């Protein structure tokens, strides 16, 4: 079985406008598809690839060489680890957000609604709280919030109440048990879509994905050299909105700020007016690419003080 089929591979790497001697970062190594493609373009350049998953670290061994450094860390620690390796500025950063095919395809990881397995969902299987702990310990209000905001689940309030009412009477250790507990809330004929939204909400909470993405984007803008490129692939509207806002406004909420001369204060400039989406051919080959959106930004030249 293929470990992970990278989405928008050529488009996202091409967007980096790679210099053979440049320094690049892939903040989401996954199965290494994007990293391998970047390495093809480098001669004396260097690629730093981040992933918090031990399975990804295992995959990274096949790319070992003088141009490549794997970093076992969450991408929210981008700045810290670049500093550790003596890197001040980089020419390009690529992020392929979401879950790798491999993580979805391993039942023990608990990411997929297709299998039974433990309610885990941690991107770093060695740290943090599991989905089971979230479901067993969060208050009804907390569960309502994550199902509503992160999963955009229509009956989030009822779902949260159901979990809280049943969790003391029924075990919540496996995916099958969880599906059973929430079966009364699951709309008939739309089970797959509904469960995907519920699982997305839990996964985002377990991995603190939204906050981590915020921190990574802010650090990425700082780490890029003027003219450096940021290439980000997202898979759901929450992530995409965050990426879009940060590129357009330099922040995640509210309007862009301006200086005394009316110039917008933001570190990045969008390269394309609209996001790049997969071709018909890619959609046929890889159904997981259907919700993918690629946004590309360039670091603005530093303004000289008058």
C-alpha cells in the first residue's frame, strides 16, 4: 500500500520558485512526497522537514543525505528548531495540512471512521491527550463548542448532551463504541459525512491544530527572507480561512492595519488571486484531494525607513 500520495505535488513545489542553493522547510513531512520533490531541485541547498509523528521519522530515513535534515517536532516550534540548527532565514516554506493517508489507513491511530480501533487521534502518538480522554472528561459546553466550531456539526448541542449522558453508562474506548453511543444523533443516509465532521472536530481539539497553525504561520512569515515563498495546502474551511486571512491581512481576525502613510502593515503578499485546486486528473487518481486548496504568498521586501 502506498504510504501517502501527496496532493497538489507539482503545483505546491513549483510555487516555491526553488533556488538550487536555497534553504527550504517542509513543515509537514508526512510520507515525504513533497520533501522528495523539493530535494530534486536542490544542489547545494538544504531542506529541513518537520513532523511530530514517529512513523514519519521512519519514512524520512530514505531521504537521508547532506541536503536533508529531519526534525521530529510540531511545526508550531518552527522558529525554535531553525535557531537550533543555526538557520536565520529561509527561501521557502511548504505546509500540507491535515492527516496523511498513512495515518488514516492505520486503524490503531484512530483517525478513520472506516475501521474500529482506539479513540486516539494524536499526531504525536507519544504525547498529549487522546480523543477518548476528550470525550470522557470534557464538559457538555466544551464538547458543544468543539463539535460546533471545529466540526461545523449541525446538531452539536444534542451530540454533546448525548455523549455526556451516555459516557458513564457505556464504554468509550473504541471507534465502534463511540459510533454506537452517538447513533441516535447520526442522520440516516448521511452517516459518512456526519462522522467525518465529528472526527475532524475531535482531531483538531486533540492536536490543538488551530492554535498550532496560527503559531506556525506567524513564525513562517518571520523566518522567510524578503521574496521568499510560503506554499500552504488546506483541506477544510477553518484552516483555509485562517491561511487566507493571514496572507491578506497579516492577522487572523479583523481588518488589515495601516501605517501613517496608508500602507498596509502585513508581512506577506498573495501570489495568486484565487487558491489553486486539483486538476480533474488528480481528483480521479486521489479522491482525498477533492477539498484541497493551495494558497501561495511571498514575503514583502522590507520597507526602508524614510
